[in-house]
């Protein structure tokens, strides 16, 4: 409903005129994922564990962010064979990360593409023009301007960037709060002040007005980056996020299946302290964390993207 | 959805609402699957169904998200003598379809377990005469996809489909209603208004 004033995507020639894949179809899938947890997986076995734990979707990638950090080198899109294997293993939506290779992912019919700062950027000037694709895109943001720039390019879902692969949720909190603060500020402005504010943020005035009208980002917004415990997930939900991505947090922990279930429960019942206490109990070892404050600017992934 | 319902202790309360007390319920998309007595193409290890509609649904009938679409639908149940009916914008997102209307049986739809990767809902005894009447009501086909859409199904899947399979996208059995598509993602309130009227009339009939 809220998204109807957003730009429509191009029609797809491959299916003729009888179907009009519009922005509504792209944002619609994200709306079906609201309240859910999307888990990073690197193989079919992990995908099945995620599905059985109640994940609303999985994110296929070659290495989880914690390993990308540890191993270094150029982080690339997954091997298509791996994505196909994961698609065959589960019936929930399968997403995949790309900075380049999004056309390949579309050919594989992944359900969402994450234009992710976790992978090594290929274009230091532009983000992907996402409108022409049938596959919807999710993009990261640190503030309102960045979120609206991505939506303007065609992103049908937004997530915080956070600081992937650290197990430290503080950057995700910072980004979620910054978006909220920017919106609060925008709502106080008079109409004639909006063009200047939009210029400051680097976003379109139309999308800024839409955001003010809705009192939130005009697309589904998830938390991501550093979420490792049920408490982290609940905190992000309490801050107003529509759901959470968990990257390294699950399969870098002691008991992945139990932790995955616990994070799903915590995301569903994020205001119920009793449930949170129950699911947080006896989870075993969490992933080994890195404090974001110990990272140098060069080591932070969130700075990738503009 | 079923996993979260199960983990939150909601499956049995939902079955009580839908099948034992038989109160009005409408499900869209995954909700239609949840309300079906039988579903195929489920995940390995199956999934829980609430049941309530004697139909078999085919999950992700059209394929993955790249096959999701919007199409104008003619919905006969919205037509009334006084109003000119505009088409309804049907939003199909990784949508299921009602593949077959099942015959109404006492207990579970056991026959359906012969289908590959199929699951059925457990039987529950309706609480009283009114509930039993709704449970045993015939399944009405409320809407179908235009014929040209049948070809949307990939050929391999089409061959695997039940020969009796149809293109049914909305069904009602007494006071339980299901749609493959998402009226809640449109700004068009007509189906909601129609449904509220159905509920109002059903509740009125009880008094």
C-alpha cells in the first residue's frame, strides 16, 4: 500500500505484456518476510538447518563475513553450483550476495540479490541500476540519505550495514538509530526546507516526502551486521527494524541449530522478556567477536558504498 | 510460518479456531497453504498444516520470485447488480495454486499422502452442529486464472501436475476462504469489504 507511489520497474520483455512485474511485486516479497530471520549459509546442509529452525529465507554466499575478514583477499559472489544446490535443498526464498555478477544471479532465479558491502566492490563510482531486473535487490545503509539513494536506484528492501563478521551489534544499532533520527528531523521541517535537506542527505525530494508521510522508510527494513545472539536480534526489533539478517553469528557458533531457533524465537517475541530469557539459556558458545571500536577505518566494511 | 506457529504453541489454538469451533477465517498465499487439508512440494521433512479447506495446494506453483507477477482478475463474487465491476489487481508472489478440490471425507485426507512430498492436516472433530455444517460444506471455486496463464507453469512441472489439476486461485468452504494472491498488498478494499460482509452475516446467523 505504502509503496504504490514508488517508481515502477521496467516490464520484462521475456514474458510479454500480460504480466507487469512492478515494484509492488518486488517489495511484496520483502513484506512477506517481515518479522523473520534471514540466515547466511554456505552450503545445502546449513540451508536445511536454517529452514528447519524457522528462517524466512537464506542468503547463499561462499564465505561468511567472519571468514572473509580472517582470510582476506577478494571476496566474490558464490559459485552458481553452490547456489543451485541450496535452491534444491530448501523451499524458502534463496537470496545471494553480489557486487558484480547480478545478471548471473538473475539467470539462476535467486529470490533476492543483496548488493553487499561484504564482497569486494567492483565499481567505486556507481551502485547497480536495479530497476531493470526482475529479481528484487536488498541494499545496506548507514543513514537515511544512503537508504533513499538505494531505493531510488531500485532497491526493494533495505538493511542496516552494521559491521559484518564481528559479532558486535553496535554499528547496526548506530545505523538504525541514525536512519530513525534523520526521519525525525525531516518530519519537523517545513515543505520549503525539504529540498535543502534532501540535498544534504543526497537523496530525492519525492522519496524524502514519501518517507515523512509514512514516518518510516518506504520499503521493508531489516537489521544486519554483527547480530550474534537472541538479545541482539530482539534489540534491533525493538529499535523498529522489520526483521533481521544473521550472518556469521549462527554457523560460527557452538550449536548452530539451537542458536538459529533461538534467534528466530527472539525475533518473533522481541518484546517478551520471558521468552528471551528462555531462548537465551544454554546456547553454548557464541561466535568469537571483534569489537568494532578495535577496527581501523580500513578494516570496516560499512564504509564501502556511497 | 508453521514452524514459528509450532514453536510458539499456536498450532493447536489455530486448529481449534478453524476446525473445532469453525469460526470465519481467510488466508492469503501462505495462509491458503496453511488452511489447506493437503499440500504438495513441501520442504523435506514436511510442514504442519492447520487445514479447514478440502483442497490440495501446489506450493510455489509458478516458480521462484522472478516468476511473481501482477494481473487483472475478474472476480465473479465481487460482481453485484448495482456496481460495475472493475478488474481486481491480483498480486501473486511465489504463489500457490489450488491444484485439486478434494472430496469431503471423515477424518484426514489419507489418499493425498500417496502424492510425492505431500502433507495433510490432522483431523479435528467439530464441536457442534453449526461447526459441523460448515466443515461439511462443499468447496466453492471463487476464482480462476485466465487460461493463458496455464502456460506459465514450467513444462516439467506441468507434466508432473495432477491431470485434474486446475488453475483455481480462490476457494471458499462454508466460512473459510482462501486466495492465492495478496489483496492486502493493494489499495483496493473490495475483497476485504466482501469478506467482512460474509463474516457479519455468518455471525448474525448464529444469534
